[in-house]
C-alpha cells in the first residue's frame, strides 16, 4: 500500500515545531471528559497511591471491560450532562470575545488540532519503526559542547534558565565560526543524512508487509487531515490577500476621486471670486 503525496509532504513537517498564536485571551472552558476518562478518574481513587500510572491505566481498562452496559450507563449520563454544560459555557465564552480575540481563538484551536494530529502521526510512525531523522551540523556542534560541559550526562532540562543560557552562548559561538571550523560537524551531518536515507529506503520496503496495513490506513487518514487544514489555511490567505488588494484599490480610487472633487471645488471657488471682483 503506497502512501499518498499528502502524507509524504505532511510527514516532513511532522517533526517541525508549530508557531503558536500569542495573545492575551481569557482561559476558555475545559472540555468535559469522555465516558472512559470519567471511569478512570473514579477508578484511580481505589488504587494504591504507589502503583505506577501505567499499571493504573492497565487495571482500569481491564475493570472497564468487565462492566455491564447498565453500569456503564451511569458514566454515559455523566458525560452527557458534562457535554451540555460545556457547550453552554463555550457559547457564553465565545460571545464574550471581541472580533480580534475570536480570530485569535480560532487560530489557536486550529494549531492545537495540527499539534495533536502530528503527535498521532509520530506515534504511528514509531509503531512502524520509522528511521530516526538526520541531525544538522549545528545540532552535532551543540551535542559536542553538551558532552564537554556536562560529562556526567546530567543535562539541564529544556527551557530552564540554565538550558537557555547554554543555548544562547553556544549559538553565538556557532554564528561566529567560519566554514573551515564548521567542516567537522558538516561531515557528521552528511554521514547521518546518508544513514537516514539508507534506512528510509529499507523502511519503505517493509511497508508492503500485511501487518502494517492497519497503521498505514491510520497514517493516511491523519496525513489527509493535516493536508486539508493546510489547504484551508492557504485558501484563506489567498482570499485575504485578494480582499486586501481589492480594498486597497477601492480606497485609492476613492482618494483620487475625493482629491479630484476638492480640486474642482477649489477651482470653481477661485473662478467665482474672480468674477465677483
């Protein structure tokens, strides 16, 4: 089963970070949990506190399968009530937003859908043993400096002050390096790139295996979803650009017409004054 072009193009951006829409929006109401989430929350209360979370979920799933339809009905009722309340809260929330805030909210929601879809694609790719993507020469440079500065392997957590300081210092050093100084890291990046494409070819050959068909169907569906979102975004950008151009042309025409009218009025006034004198 071959992957569509949508998947191949969207897959390349799966690992790229999305640009979040920054705004001072009020916090929206939280969506009500589904039936199973309600059961899990209630089930966790009766489990030992020291039991690993993964084991708790496994046990909760087993207990859920053993419930009768009548026992599940209570959780379905709770979910319905929560959903009705959430929809009312969301309607009130949207009514309270200004046009600009509403536009920002829609953009944020669209980005969240993209992020969630990308995460699901990543999960499916992991199941299919998708090869590790190649690293850039800059990343190889940072890795070397990390090993030198933290030989014990205890690196600072991402986005902590120490991590930000480290990245800031060495990114400046990287920008100041000349081509010859970057050559060793460029060679590592090229070697890793060749490794990636070799593994990718092998991975593509494994796609034909029958056991992968179910995951591939899911991947196709998710990739089409991202492709649809991107297509809508592109169409909206084109429409806005066209609308902006039309509005600009109309404004320019209006301004020229206004200037022409003022000029005529001024000329008429001068003529009238001259005649009266």
